C-alpha cells in the first residue's frame, strides 16, 4: 500500500479515540477549553516529532515563506472553529450523530476544493465520497435537510464543524506544499506551526472568557494529556497523508473512523445503535473499496 494509506488509517484510529476523550472532557470544561486541550497538551509532542523528523531525514528545517504563513494561520483558526462547533454539537446530539455530521467534511472537502483550488476528482472518486457520506448519514439516522439544520442547533453545529475542518484540511495540504521541501518534514513543520499558534489562541481566549477553566485544565491533566497525545499522533497521520495525497481521497478513506466511533458509542457511552446501521456500514466499506481499487 502507498504511504498515505497507512498514515490515514493511523489518523482515523487515533482521532476516534481522541474525540471520545474530548467528549469526556465536556463534562468538566466548556467548548473552547476542551478544544484548547488538544493543542496545549499536544504542543511538546509536536516539537519533539519535528526535531525527530529533521534528524531522521538529516535535513534542515525550511524557512517559512509568506504563502505558507498565510495558509497555515487561516487553517489554524478554522480548525479551532471546527473543533469548537463539534464540542457544542455533542451537547445536543449523541456521540455518533454529532461525529457523523462533522464527517460530511469528506464531501465538503471535495466541493470546496473544486471551487477554491480547482482540485478535480475522477468520477469514481466522487462516487466513492458520496457513497461514504450517505453511509455515515444512514448509520447515524441523520435527517440531512435544511429544516433539521435550522430546528436542531446540534445538526447545524455538526455541519459547521465539517465545513470548518474541510477548509482546514485543504489549507494544511497547501501549506505543506508551499514549503517546497521533503513532504514528511514539511508536514511535521506545518503541524508544529499550527499547534503552536492554536495553543496561544486557545489559552488567550479561555483566559479572557473564563480563567477558572485554566485551573480545571490542570486539575484534569490525566484526561487532558490523553487527549493531547492522541491528538498529536492523529494529526501526524492526517498532515502527512494530506501532504502525499489529495485531501478528498484521504478524508474518504478516513471514514473508516466511524466504525471505531460506533464501537465507542455502544461500549463506552452506552448509546443505542439501530439495525439500519448495517446498511450504512456496508456503504462505508463499499466507499473505501471503490476509493482504493478504482478511484
């Protein structure tokens, strides 16, 4: 298999676990503080990873150009917004449904990428993405209508999360490529730059909004450390995969994360799963097979 597939599977697995940890944190922290945890506690690990990649590749860390900084700064803000929307969605919807709405990111990536960056996909690529998104919506029994979005704030925040993360992932790839360096190293530098910026933004906002949340972030350090570590490992997977392959394909394959999400929903959060999910699971598997074999 190609290297991007391995990194995508790693990212999908770690993201599902990290998101479950973040949902646990919402019992102690507000949405923005919970979002900030994934950056602040991931920061030292990101810098260590960048140092290791630079040493392993025996390469100098490239200089940051204007195009990289612009793309990476916008991506940093959009990821914070997307993650915060997902945390808010958890308060309205169950874990599987909120996550599935955010996972419309796959089709949103393809659409936004086409209009903003003229990124074209093959017919089978589009077909694979659409089939996968339909499968996820079936699994979580989401009414994907404008009425549902406006009447249920959780649905709206879930979709907004998908859009924010879609724009983020597209800009992550553009940022990495803008460095014109070894892709493994450029992905690591993009990750470290963004997490550093996001840590500062999150801490400043949380301090301004409710400084007592910072104390809680320290008191809940074990759970916060778990979220930070799983977050940075997952991000390493996403950033590297997206540096090697089109974002839409990476996110389409990344939908296998939902199988882990379903397991967590059922086994940990004890939230019920219906029989119609089998059809959704079949469509997700079909989507991945189409992507890997024919797209």
